[in-house]
């Protein structure tokens, strides 16, 4: 019930924002029909853009701030979860894999937190600010700067995912090879040096190891569920805000309000970067 109510609350704000965007568009259409071509028309156009900025600013900034908050929550959870999962893996005879997982994931969590706090989220805010300024004063022509920052964020995200995949793959291959070698050595020693019941001890060892593997899988599933719950609300909020902004941009285009429509399209692309960051980090930690 609590999760359902939180999802409902996440959808309420974008719906209200869409209503405000629609009302601002209707006001802009009315003002444009009453204004003449020239300086007055430019003033009214600027007022329409500022009105659009006003009605979307709180919801958009809150949704982008939720990206940072959810990543901090994911980091906090992983810092608590890593020792538990590593202990279960080590108890199941995967000492090398457990130790490697512990070290690699600690590095990844710390690096992800630093990268998110110092680079990705500030750059995302910078793109939003530049987009708003460009819409209010088109003569500044800051569109190329905004596109450059967007590309930089996407490149950084791709580099992070590549490094994560490489580190985790190396750790998995090396740890699994070492643990398989250790397990074979234990089974061989038990069957060779323990008289009479050596074979039974070796099979019992395999059964216990397999049982603890089931426990490790269960702990992993619990971690995935908790991570999904953490990221579900902010991701749903971002997607709902994106949908509301896209519908608002479409409404503006239909009525010929090009300045406000262009602003909403630019903000929609900024929100897309936020969705990409949040999805990439959540998928990385789930894997």
C-alpha cells in the first residue's frame, strides 16, 4: 500500500505540471491574438516563455534532484550489502570471488558516488540552466554549449559502464577459476586421503557447497528487489515528467507557440539524460 501511494504521489506532480503548461499555452495564444507584430509581440513572446519556465521549474528541478538522491540511496545500500553478499559467497567456498567482489564493488560504489556528486548531476543542472537561458534570450545562442555538455555526460556514462563491465568480468573470471581449482583440490584430497568414506565426504562437500550457492542466490535476489524499490519511484517520476513535458511541447507546436515548444523539447532532452544516468547506475548495481 505504501509503495502504491508513493507511485501515485510520483504521478500527481507531473499531471499538475501538464495542466499548468496547457493553461500557460492557452494564455500565450490569447495574448498573441491580441498583440501586433513588432516589439510588443516580442515582449509577449518573452513573457510566454518565462511563464512556461515558471510553471515547470519546481517539478523539473525536483525530478532531477531525485536522480542524485536515489543514487546516494543506492550507494548507501550497496555499502551495507557488499559485506553481507561477500560473506555468503566466502562461506560457500568462493573465497576468491567473494574477496574480489568486495574489493571491486567498493571501488565502484565510491567512484560512482564521487562521479555522480561532482560531475554528472552538476553537469545536468548546467545543461538545464543553459537551456533555460537560451530559451529566454535566443540571441545568446547557447545551444551548441548545451549540446557539448550533453555529449560529455553521455561519454562519461559510457566510460563508467565500460570500466564497470571490464572490472566485473575480470573479477568474475579470475575468482571463479581460483575457486573451482580450490574446490577440486578439496574434493580430490577428501576422496584420496580419507579412507573408506572419502568419496562420501567429497559428495557431501559438493552438496553443502551447492546448498550455500542457493542461499547466495536468494541473498542476491533480495538485493535486486531492494534496489528496484529504491530506483522505482524516481525513475517513474522522471518518465512521467518527460511524458508531461513532451505532451506540453506538442500542444505548443499545435498552437504555433514555437519558443515555448522549443524550450520544452530541450528540457525533455535534459530529462532523457537524467533517465539514462539513473537507469545506467541501477542496472550496474543490479548486475
